């Protein structure tokens, strides 16, 4: 599924607040966009942006940040996709591709589809460059379902068999990930044993406890990963 967005997630209240702090009217902003960046934007459009009725394009957002003397990220809501995180950091696609070791065309395709295909080194460089937390990295690279499936398999079979694929998926030191996986496996197995020992519901109870834990397997993983930092 394509995750292309025509506009970044614009933070209308922030734009209005920044303009007011500079003592500017919407007409002043429109003039600055035209005089400094050659963009023909009417004052009414600036007002529509600030009311949340419309959003600036990527080029307009970058220019607006210049007029309002702020970083592009200050005009964005919480970023989710790769494109949104890149815009928040004010980095061009070409610069990002160069700094993580990718061809610009390859990176653009990954950004357009929302599916990251970089190797371990490139993933680590991406996370560092965009200052992504692990949950943000997984969401931005479209790896949520893959992570959940690997974790479910790890706790229900042998977690050691899933260490390598998870290391490839996440920019996390192997030793750190190994500890988290072992703790996650032990947590799941101890819950299963405790459920069986209660003698309430037999296999049905066991299945229910397992489903509850596995349904939030990624949440349990993040909790352990944060605790190990």
C-alpha cells in the first residue's frame, strides 16, 4: 500500500503562534513567501493554513519556516512516516540518501512506499540522522507487522532462532536485543505455566492468557527495551 502524502502533517496552531510572536500579519507572511522564495501565496491562504482548513506543500512549508524564523519541524505535528521525519529535520531526500549510503532514487522509492529496505548499517545511520526512537523507527519504516510476527514466534518457540532476523530489522546492539528477547520469552512462558497451574479452564484458560500476551507483544517488547537502556 502506498503511503504517499501530498502534504506534511502541518501544525496550524504553531504557525499562528509563531507568526503572532513576530508581530506579523498574514499579509506580511504572504509577502515574505513571495519576496524571499518566489511563492505566490495569498494572505487568505496563510489564514486557511492557520485555521487548519488547508496545509502547505513541502516547498511552501520550508519557505514558511524561513519567513517565520523557525525550523521546519516546529511547523509539523508529530511525524510518523519517513518523509515526515525527514521534513521535521529539514533534510533533503538527496542529502539523507547520501548520508545513509543509498542512491537518491532508491531512497525516494522507499520513502514513497513507506517500506524501508536498507541494510543494518544504513538502518542505524537513518535512525541516528533522523533521531528516531525505536518505536518511531519501526513505524516510519513500515515494519510493525513484521516485528510483531517475529516476536510472537520468538516467545512461542525458540527465541534464539529469531535473534538474527530481529537484529537485521532493528538498529539495536545484538547483546541488548538478546537480553530483551530472553526476558520476553521468560515472561511469556512463566505466564503460561502460572495459568496452567491455576487449574481454571485448562487449555481454554491457557489459550486466553496466551492470546492476551501475544496481542500486545510489541508493547511488552518496548517496555523491556526501554528498561534495559
